[in-house]
């Protein structure tokens, strides 16, 4: 993790390793976000079942969790999935589920949620990690970071 303080331009994502390290079963949580139709459809589906998902913007094929795919392609598009009354942490988490966990800055998230980038940044960059929302770290060797 970088020692630099995140800014509104710092990209964030859902760090699923955080869920594993904190013994959180994210599949159970994701299942709770499914619409009634998909909760029933996934009753007998294995937790780690992966499917191929095609990014609509890049046409890149990516393996995604089946539950996450149902959330991204159907449940998240339902009007009741998120509203102006959805708590900031929950709304940010849901945006990352909808966009395939593509890193986004607080500034980008703010535009999608019509909320303050500063409020979003303060909420997701504090010492407490909510729902695994953390700054996105590229796998750049330390020596290369120092040279930049």
C-alpha cells in the first residue's frame, strides 16, 4: 500500500483480497444484493463459479464471478438497486460491481452518484476500510516507482 495520501484523482476499487484477509465471505454479501429472480436462480450455483463476460466498451473477454455478472447485467439495472438515499459506502460499492470493478477516482464516482467528490474521498480513504474499497495499486516494482 502506498504511503501517499489519496486525492480525488486517486483510483479506487474493491479489493477482494481484503475480503479474504478479513475472513469475509463476499459471495454471501453479493447474493444479498441480487434481485429476487436471481436469488432464486443462484440457489444451487457454486460460490466460485466463473463465467466469461464481454466488456461492452473494449470487447475484452474477462472471467467474472457468476453472481457478480448477474448483478452487473441485470440486478444493478433495476431501479431499486441504488437510489439517492443509498448510503455513500453502499452506493460506491455498487458502482464498482456494476462497472466490473474497473478502478475509478472519487471524482469519477462523484459524477456518477451526483455527490461530492470530497465526501466520497473522505469516506473511502480513511483508516477504516469499508466493503474492501481501497486505492488501486498497480504492480510496479518499488525501484521503478522511485525512478518516476
